[in-house]
């Protein structure tokens, strides 16, 4: 089997429901031009991957990727991952673009084998619990109301995206713990809103409230700052979500003693192949590799990675609307369609 073409179909995507992130970050996106990247073969099999950045993907395919992949064996995924890594040296590919081809190749391989990708990866579980990952709401009272709704809908844990104010966020986190009790897993995501001093202050409040993890309080380009933070707080740091460098960078966080857990994902870490490299690296140090983001691709990763805890389900609205893939019992079931299954019901 050989690759005969790599294409990007541009598609108009509607505006997201209105929501906001912390102070300083843009929130919901307007209507955008998305894209479906497809890898075509001489045997008629086609693998695909989806992106909200269709124009960027189309440019990269036209200028760099098409010529490099055409004629190659699509089942040589490790080789083709390395080819994209080489192209990254020239293009400095956006972090969300590095893994698009890899996802399409796994989709193609699953279709060729007649298996959902998580089974092709080896498979570990048939269902995984979901936690509710909030956007930024207006007040402590609204967060508590949203938390109650999430728990009533079956979610097994709650992750806060706060306002980016160290005092207000610390108060919010502690009030949520008092509100839900000790048996609910709580997490906090700083969305890189703090410097080291405020990260320490907030981290100590999270430790007192027994949070499961403390995610990205600072930009992730200074491993040393994270090492200093880890030495001053008790809450486990969840690191290497948006940092460049795939498993190489994640390895530096681990060796520096800065990682309580490690982030992995298809979107930010070089597709499914890159995400698995990070998961296996973390496992060699007895660390959890928590899958970042929702969607069917990351659901496959959750089903195949033993050392992950939850599926991340974003909660955009109040009243809360449960993601279709999350059942009333708070579980996400393993996808069943061959390949990724972008069009299967529930996704």
C-alpha cells in the first residue's frame, strides 16, 4: 500500500457557544474555516484527521507535507512521524499541527485492520470515568451551582479554570472543596496565568484542599521554575501540556523532579504516536499520563493508556449540558467503529 495523495478539505465551522477563560485569554471562537486532512492510498483506503485551523493545515500540506509523504507506505507510522519531526525543524509547525498526519495514519491503519484504534494500540479498558472541566464562570456561587449540576449528571470529578487572580482562585478552590466534601476528585488548571511567587501561594492552598493535581500555573518553557515550584508545594503538578518538544521535553520535566503527573494528548504532542511515547515514558517512572482534551481521538488514547485516570469533558455552559459521549453513570465507553470513527454516533 502506498500514499497517493494528501489533501485538506476546507469546511466552515460555526461559532462556539459563548464562554470565557481567565483574564487575559480570549474565550470562545467565532466561526472559522476548519479542515479535514485526508491521506489517500492506492488501495482505496483513506485516513483522516480534523482541525479547526484548516487554512494553516492546507498551506502546510501544499508546501511541505504532500511531496514528502506521497509514495510512502502509510503503515510505516514511526518513519512518517520522524519525517514530520524533520519538517518541524524547518517549519516550526504549530503544536496542534504536528500530529495531524499521524492521527490520519492511525485512522487508516485501524480501517485496514478492521479495528478501532484503541484495540490496534493494544487496548487496556472498555470504559473510563469522565471529569467535568469548566470554563471560567462569573462567581463562586455560580461555580458551586455548576459543580452540583456536574455531579448530578454523573461526572466523577471537577476541574476548575479560574479567573487568574491568585487570591480569588485560592478562595474558590477551597470553597469548592468544602462544598463537595472529601470524596470528590478536584483539580485546578491555571492556564499559565501566574508567575512563580503566585504559583507557590496558590499551590499551597490547593495542597491544603487536597486537590488531585495542579495544572499549568505558569508557561511551561522554564523547567527550572517548575522544579522550584514542586519543591515548595504538596499538590502534584501536572506538567508539559503545551510545551514544545513532545517526549523530549516531558522527559526533562520528569528528570528535574517537577512532574507529579505528565500531560499527553494527540493534539499537542505529535498525534497518537507522540502521545503514546509520553505515556510510556511516564509509566517507566511510575507516573500517571493524563490525557488532555475531549473528543474521539483522545477517547481512544484513554482506552489504550493504562496509566491515565480520566477523560476530560469540557463544560461550556450554565445550565450544564453533558457531553454526548459521557453516560449518565459518568463513564465514556470505548469507540467501536474501525479506525478513529469520527462519524460514529455519540461523537
